[in-house]
């Protein structure tokens, strides 16, 4: 079942990631499939999914995706590690998982960004890096600042969307995978869910508007995605 799911997850990563690249959005959302596999199949399966997704994406469609495979590896591994520790069973714990994955991605992607691309890539987040460079910050500082601003938004959104997908799968279907216990979700308090979603949306909007009012629409897009994920998360699980 793991080998059946990995190609599907790779397709999800590439399809969504390519759309984001074409639209020049300052987020990525190219790791939803990776997180999904990592949670219900284990950290090494997640790491393999992320690595293969970027290699295939880079060789077949967009060469710029290829150098980022180490980042995808860490995203998959840390997601699976968090899930094994019980941090993927309710919304609050998923938020923590997204933040921890964001830290790993921010540090590893900063190395690739500076070494391979010199700080400016083809992604929309480079607009923030360019802005910081123009304001007098050094290259490493600008890249790290951009990563620590963008990655939490992206990875928390990614984790919530993966969580919504898992919540939509039946218990009997999840039992076929190696780590079904990681998907044994706990009850969410609706008010806590709304508060958490509200805090996250406010964070996104403030980050965007801090740099430029043009980025305000990014917060609105992420807010829409979060509302959709919240609706899906609160749907009762199938027996």
C-alpha cells in the first residue's frame, strides 16, 4: 500500500507545486503528498516521496525543482517523525507539526538557496528576499528572514490540508497502511479550532502587509484555503 500511495502523492506534489510556480505565489504547497505519506507510512517513506517528487519534477518538467530534493527529504522525515510522536491527531498538534517541519525546511532551503541560486529563485517568495536586500540586509540574513516568514505559513497550511485528507479517509482503509495509529485522530474542540485558525490567518495577513500591501491578497488566499481545510476537518470520519 505504501508503494501504491507514493506515486499518487508525487503527482499531488508536482501538480500543485507547478501551479504555484506558474502563478508566482509566495508559498509552495508542494509537500501535501509528502506529509500524507509520512504520516500513515512512516518518516522514511515520507522522505523517499519528497525526494522522488523533486527529482521527477526537476527532470521531467522544471529543472529548478531538482536542487530542492534535500529540503523535500527533511520535510518528509520530520513530518513522519512528528506523526510517530503523536503530533498529528488533532488540529493543535498538527499546527505544532507544521511549525517543526517549517523550521527544518527553512534551515535546509536556506543552504540550497544561497549555494545554488545566490539567494534569488524563480519562486514568488524571492520578491520578499529582493525587498529585504533592497532595504540593506545581507544575503544570508535576507534569505533566512524570508524562509522563517514564508515556511511557517506554507508548512502549517500543508499539514492542515494533509490532515483534512486523512480525516476524510475511512478507518478501514487507513488500517491497510504501516502506521494507521498515527491517523487515530482525537476530538477537536470547535472553539479551539476557530481560535487557532483565526490566529494563523491574522499572522499570514500581517506578514504579507508588513512587506507590501500587494502581499495582502496572499493572506486572503491562505485564509480561504484554511477555511476549506477547517470545514473538511470537522466532517465526521467514515466508519
